[in-house]
C-alpha cells in the first residue's frame, strides 16, 4: 500500500459524541487505521474500549478518559489485537486494569510482533505512530464471557471465537442498548479480511458469518463499528447479508471449477455494483481467497 494513501492515523478528541447517559464515543472521522473509541461510565468505574495506534494516541485517550472518570477507577479493553485497536495499551499500565479474552491475549503475544513489523512497513506516518510500542500484557484474562460491574451499570464482554481474528470480542452495554463490535462490523466499508497466506490465515469467513447471524438476531439499538459512522441494527444485518452473499457466490463459482482469480474478479464486480459507495474494495478479493479455502470439498 503506497504511503501517500495513508493519512496520519491520529486520534482527535473533537466531535466526541454522547450515545447515552455516561457513555461517549471518540469517532474515527472515517480516517484509515483510526478506530472508534468508547468510554463507558458507571458509578464507581469507567471502561475504555480501544487505545488508538501507538503510545501518542493512547496518551490522548488516557488523558481524556481520566478527566472523564473524575476519580473513578479505570478499566481498558480492546476488541481484538490489531495495531490501531490495541497497540497503545502500554500507556494505561498502572492507570487502568487491562481486561481481554484469552484468545486475544494469545494473539497479542504470539502475533503482535509480526503485525508491528508489518504495519511499520505501511508508510512513514504509520511507522511514526508505532515508535516506542511495547506490547502490553493484560491484567485480567477471561475465557468466553465477563460481566464488568462499573457500579450501577454492567458491561458484557463476550469472546466470539474465530472470525475477523482468532480473538475477537464484542462489548455490550445492555442498559443503553449499545454494542461495540470492533472489526466484525464496519460502516460503509467492505468487511476487512486479513487473509495473508501463509503468514496469517486465522480469519474465517464461515465463522464470521455465524457470529454475525447471532449478533443480528440479538440486535442493538446503537452499533459502534470498528471503523465508520455509528449506526443502528441495520449495520449488523448489512454485514451478515454481505458475508452470506460473498460465501454463496464464491462457493457457486468454486463448484464450477472456476479459478480463484476469475472468481475474485467476477465477485468484485458484483459487490461493487451492489455497494458502489462502500470503501475498501481491495478486501473483496481477500474475502474470496479466504472463502475458497473454506469451500467444502
């Protein structure tokens, strides 16, 4: 990816949006490699969701969160281990309790160094953001589910199993009907498939579709995607329907013994026709490659 195509992935504390009482999101402003960041408050504690990429961004997020908390205890969680979501957690050490699911903790430990090197190669602006990164170790690790009591508000952390990554989790705030999805859901963008064989093949299109099936069935009044604008439950069904169509069209062509390059070209044309305004068209081919590998023999 050419450097000039990637703007500085800086978190800006402008246009902070209140989604519910004592619950705000720092929007990504549709800037590449900047996540939506959540700050969720209860009577006794505040949970931060995502750090931004690198120590500089995380320092701004921590400063905002500490001021927002006003003396309440701080917790930090991340939806998965990818750099713009978790590679600032070191800044929170000693200031917040870092809490994630076990599969994500393993991803961070095993795959984190490789992703740090890979992202440094994306361009100077990204490399600068990653200067001084030291991969953090979580303070608390859970297996499948964790209910975090912030005092008068319980936040549900749920490991989804392998999907966009091996260690995805969603964060639900039941009393506000808000769901943070990480990169399981993007708004106005084709699903990001980090399919880079032989280096990384943990993404699973079929598992991802299964996860989106139950997320869409459960629903949420407000959905905070990993990237893109905050929306409603339609975001969940949009991703579910896209993944289902991507799988069906890929496997239909695979059944006819078409080559992967031909399949990718045909499906890219179909998906762009259906979603002409969505960004991230390069991820369609990656999704086709992933689903070809999962085609039932």
